[in-house]
C-alpha cells in the first residue's frame, strides 16, 4: 500500500515536473508546478512529516505559487522562441551534462548505505506525542536562534521586494 | 516500508529536471520555477533522512528552507518586474546589459 502510494505520487511528481520545463506557456508551467508540490506533500505524509506536508501546501502551493501566477499574469510574456540560442549547443549540452549528473547521483543513492547516529524520535515516539508538538519542541529549543534570524530575513525580503517593485518618481 | 534509496533517487530525478529547466529555458519566470523545483527536491531528501534517522532536525531544516524560499521568491519576482519594466522582455538572452 505504502509502496503503491509512493509510486503514484512519485510518478505524478516527475511527470508534472517535466511538464513544467517543456510547457511553452508560463501559466501552464505554474499550474503543473502546483501539482508537483501537492505530490511532494503526499510524500511528506508518507514519511510521517504531517506538519511539513501542511506547510508545503500552505506556503508553497498557496503563497509562493499565488505570487508566481500573479506575476506571470502581470507580465505579458508572449511565446518563447524555440531556436536561436545565444550559446551554441546550449540545449543539447545542458541535457547531456545533467543526465551524467543524474547517473552519478543515482549510483551514489543506490549503492551507499546510510549509517548515522539515530535520534530519539522514532515513529512510535512521534505518534505518541504528535508530529507538530515534537517538531515544535525541537524548533523552539535547539533551533531557536535560526528561527529568530529567519524572521529578520523575511522582514528584509518584504522591504526589498517593496523597494525594488516601487515605481521611481 | 519504502526504502530510503527510492526517496533519494526520486529527489535526484526532480533535482535534475530542475537543473535541465534552468539550462534549456530562456523565459526567466520558468527558470525561476525550476529553481523552486530544485529546492523542493532537496527538501524531499531532508525529510527522508529525518524519517530514516529517527530525528526531526531534517524537518527543521525544511522549515528554514521554506522561509528562505519565500523571501527569495518575493525579492526575485520584484527584480523580474523591475527588469520587465526597463527592457519589456523576460528572455534572459536579451538581458545582457552587464555583459562586458
């Protein structure tokens, strides 16, 4: 059952990710990217990370993609030319090198066994206290400073976006 | 239970699709979406490692990556709007003002 769900979510995620990069229309790309994010949220649920799955849908599929679709609608981009790259062989060489990179990564992931120090949060422990509470107890104790710094980063992002997009008078 | 290597392989495939998107497309918006795809692929391996090592640190890092991605998208799209206002194009081959 779990393997079947993994295969379904994984296949849909890969197929829609390919559609994102081959589609001529940026709005279609954005909609397929939302589908990819939903499939990843399903995979996070399979991995017992329910809080991250909810964040994935709310933050990525919700907030970030709304921003994307809004900007795509705002800019009338038109159709992208298929030919005439400034760099010759850009498309073919790009695909060749990424396939080689994928072969390298794939050989590593399929051969190397992961051995590391195991933490205290086994599936039973997390099920007992709840995923969100366990996550929060780690985030607000060991990772409190990164959490505070990320709020400053978000503030800087807000101010930067407003300053950049403001029309000069 | 699905083995860890399946998740890592799926993550590698999604990352490679994102990298192909950045390399072969010239619409800056779709290149930006491909970058989001790569960030998500890395998030998937973080969560998979977190599950298989019985530790929640990986999920904390995914949380931080999501916050950084949100800030990055806001600033990046503002820059794209700025460029479009000046050059009226989203084709990266035509945005070469800083080329020597």
